[in-house]
C-alpha cells in the first residue's frame, strides 16, 4: 500500500498523535502551551491534519512525540516525514 500524505490516517493513529501532542504541549509553560493546545484541541482527522500536528514540533520534540506514541503510529509518522 502506498502512503498518501494527504489522506487521513486511521482514527486510532490520529487519536494517538493528538492525545500525545496535547500531553507534550501541556508540559511546556505559557505562552506556548495555551497557544499550541488551542490550535489543535479541536482539529479533526481530515486530510493531512495529523501531520500538521506533528509539524508543529521541532525535530527534538518530534523525537519525543515518536517515543510517546504506539509503534504503529510512530511508523506512520516516519512515513509522513519521509523516513
């Protein structure tokens, strides 16, 4: 199966990304925490929204996010990032 960046991932993968991104942003101080959480808390699993959430992080925090999500989700994130 070919990976399509603009096709939404399975709902469990999206939920895993979103839940853990919210946890990661929640570990930061304001102004970042409030701003970033408010940008993603109502995002739905449509098109490339999952990858938008991942792209909000720098490479260091993307690595942290990869360590927080399930292996299946981490694999899909790597595909989306081109790894």
